[in-house]
C-alpha cells in the first residue's frame, strides 16, 4: 500500500500532530510550497499551523481545488484560507488562488490557472464521504481527464455536488514530494477501508492509496 496510517483518539490531537509533522518537514527539507484543501474539517489544523515559527515570508501557499464562485462568497476556498489560515504568523505567506476572476469564462480561468501553476512540494488532502479528494468526484464532468491528463489543473463539474471547480489533477497531486490525507469519523474510516482494498473508480481516493508514484501519510481521528 502507498500510505502510512496514524490514528488518534480525537480531532484536536490529530490536527495538532499533523501541524507539527508538516512544520518538521518544512524545516528539515527546506520546502517552501504547500497546497491546502478547503472545507471545515481542517480548521483546527489551519489554526495550529498558522502559529508555527516558520519562514512564512518564503512560503508559497496554494489550493488543491477551488469552487468557481466570487472570492467574497463563503463557499470559496480562497475566502476560507484567507480568513482561517493566512492570519497570525502565516499572514506573511505568499498566496496564489487557483481562480483568476469569476467573471471570466471557465476556459480562460483554466488556462490562467495552468499558466501560473507552481508545483507544491507538500499537499494536504481531505476526503468526502463519497471517497472524492480535491474536486475529483467520481463520474463528474472532467473526472476522466483529471485522472489521465498531463495538465496540472483541470475543470470539474460534479453531478452530485454544487459549483463548477478547478482542481489539481492526479498527475499534479502525485508530483508532490510529501502528501497528507486528513480524515475523521467512523463513516469516512469505512470509506477509507473500502478504498484500501483495490482501485475503484467510484472511490477516487483509491488512486492515491494505491499510487506507485507517491506515498501518503494518513492522519485519522475517531
């Protein structure tokens, strides 16, 4: 299996441990680029990491995926990252949003996202109850391309989730030097266990867990 599994009794201890692990890697390896996922699940992790003593002025922060909505929309991952992570000590970090301008066409936003893309050394993924990660939803418009393209950023339109999105492709995620997956709760653990058994296109996270290109550190809290 292409992952290591770390289990914690509660969310707080899990997210603190993840923050410490990423701080140590950044300091040891001299990494300066980090891709983060949106959503409420990693909130505690964001709050811990933004307080760490790192050379934030040298850090480049980007998103694993983004919904095509305005930056002031609370559904925007950019809005979330700016308000919950790029604060305190992390306020000096350099942030590049995947989305250029919600008023541009989807094609133009995709083109610009690929042009300004900088490969992150570290990425922190989340996972939905349906097994999706980033915005790679099974059976969504753009899903097959996301798995097979050489492009770094792809356009995704989910069938069972709101908003069109821009997302790192599987190729871009597998190009990270260190990859982390943060999950919590019994339901997601059951999905994770099922995805560990074999590749399953209906459980996109299985492509990471069985990857031959990158190993993933999984941080799970009960």
